[in-house]
């Protein structure tokens, strides 16, 4: 998508027209081998229903998905599935505009992650597709172990990261990119500077998000008291984001401005395009509008016409409700590349 399309979508999507999605997020499983204190997915009993590669490919071959440029395989912990290569192949063959396929992983099992990345890479055409491996890292040393509820979690992620970097460097034609994501929460506020230095020293992009307390997809409302920021926490996070902003890419700086505004008690100053440019599908084929509102639209792509699900009256009403009830205080970075106004374009916000 070029910059003009992004600008048109930002101001007109959902107002004058409904674009076809440019991003796809497939939550391949809700199983997880982490025990994170900011997420309750791992506590839930798995349903055992997980969309296979053939069914996924059949759904994605529809016209609605033919402008999807970036797709993500997430979870739960997606590497718990042993058919990620088949899922990647289904996406590559069905999504005619696909440029980048991403994998979001906790990195807790280095052998498994490397095997899955190799399988995914083998299913893609390097001439057409890049592969992005995104690792969760919420602190260095004991901080990450505590946040993830797993002794040795940091050492495991560090090993996974080291092996991914070697795989990338040994195979430049494979077009493997690596990035990190941190969920800011009370338990890691004190270690944010060390984590930023860790990523910077390895030349890796690191995106900071703020924990979302909700009984939607993250199922963590019962942990709300432990995840509540004190006034001092808020001040420290804002000061940290101010410090790293000059060294961060323009889209990150824009997102950090949104986070700071909400932490100060305000509302999100700009609209989010997730509802209009991203389609999210759960492991069982159910749709969810966004992470903040995963249960508000109980529809399934295997049982209903996905074109109607995307553009029908129920979807329109759902988007309006989410924009009214959830968006104002949301600090997530979903669809960040599209959710920036003209002023950010002038400042090079889509670099």
C-alpha cells in the first residue's frame, strides 16, 4: 500500500467507504506454555478445535483477502502447532498480495521455534515473501522470568534470539527479520531502560505496548488489581517513553505519544484503523474485531459468508460500538502503520 492509500484510508475508511483488509491475524491456537501474569489464556481449557491448513487456505482464497499484504500467525503460543509450515504454505498460496508473513512467539522453546521458523521459511517464496519473527521480551534476567511465570524464561528467549540471528545472517536470501515486543506492566517498569539497552545493543527493533486489562481475548480481568499502575508507575513510564522517543522509529514515536496521553488520563487522540484494515480469525474460525473486543461479534468464517461478515450491517454496528466504548482508552499498537494522520506522513511517519 502506498502513502496516498494510507492517507485516504485514515480519513475515509468507515466514513465514506469500507476497504478490503490489508492485514490478517490468525490466532492459530489458544494453547500456551507460558504462565504470564498479564494474560489468562494459558489458564483456559483448550477446545481442541483448531482450523487446519486446508480449511484456512479455502477461506483465505476468497476475494475479501486478496489485498492482504501482511499476515500474522499468533496465539496463544503458535509454535505449539506442528503444522506451521503447512499454515504458511496455505497463506502464501491463497493470499495473492502477501508480502510479509509474521510469527509472534514467546520464544520459550528454542529448538521448537527454530524448527517452526525453518518450516515456515521453506513454505514461502523469498522472491515474494519476507518472514518476520517477533519475540516477546518483557525485561532482562529475573524480570522476564517473573512476568512470564517461568524460571529460565529470559535465558530461553536469549537463546532463541541468538539462534534466530544466526539463521538470518547465514541465510540473507531467506529475508528473515527479527523484532521484539514488550508489554509494559507494573512488574517490569523498573527494568525498561535495561531492556531497551539490550535490544539496542543487538540492533533489534523493540516495540512497547501497555497491558490491556480485559476479559476479552486476554482473559485477565481477575488480575486487574495486580496490573493496575500506580501514579508513580505512570510517571515513570511516561518519562521512559520520553527518553527513548528520539532513538525510536517514527511510527513508534507516534504510538508512544498515544500511550502517554492515555496514561495521563486523556483519550486516544487519533483514530485506529484496525476495525477497517485488519481481519482477525481465531483458531476455531471465529472472527474477533480487535483484541479489546474479541467477544462482541460471535461469527465464524466456516459457517457464514465472510464477505457479509466484513461488510454487513451487524459489522457496521459492531464497529461503531467498539469505536465508542473501547477505542478512547486503548493503548495497543494494532494497525499502527495505517493509523496515522497526514501530519505524521509529513514527518516521515511511515518510514
